[in-house]
C-alpha cells in the first residue's frame, strides 16, 4: 500500500483536503489531526478529495462519520468527492452513504455548500 499524502487547500470558507495513497489506521491519525485543527479554527465546511485514494479501512470511514456529525453540529459538513468505484462500493456496503454525502468530483461537492 502507498503511504497517504494529505494536502489542504482553502477555497473561501471551504477547506478541501486532498488524499493520495492508502488511508489505514496509521495514516488516519494524520488526517484526524488535520481535521481537528480545522475544527479548532471553526473551519467546519470540508470536502475530502478522494480521487487519488487507493484504500480506506472501515475504522477510518467510521471515524469520518464522527467528524461529519461534529461539523454538522457547527453548521458545517464533511463531504466525500471522487471516490473510486471500489471505495464507493465499500462505503455503500457499510451503509455509510446514508450518512456521508458523496459527490463525483470536488467542484460539485464545493458548490453544494454554496447552493
């Protein structure tokens, strides 16, 4: 598995977190730190760009639900964008697509915050 690289980009009041590689128990702690830092700055409108994400474990997906709920409590949200078919099928199999909003690309996910 490839190490997960995390890069953040600010688009007005929305933060896009680009994920590249594999998100497992080890690498998720770095994403968790990034998401907490955003929350501490009251940055609660987040899009996870997953177009280059090769793998995500179920524990990481479950933790993302917690971050999404916390963001929603602060009038924000956490949206997923650009899931590969394999990762999307895992998300759907676990029923997480009922809780997390999924978009085909980052631009559409960002636009849904403003629409």
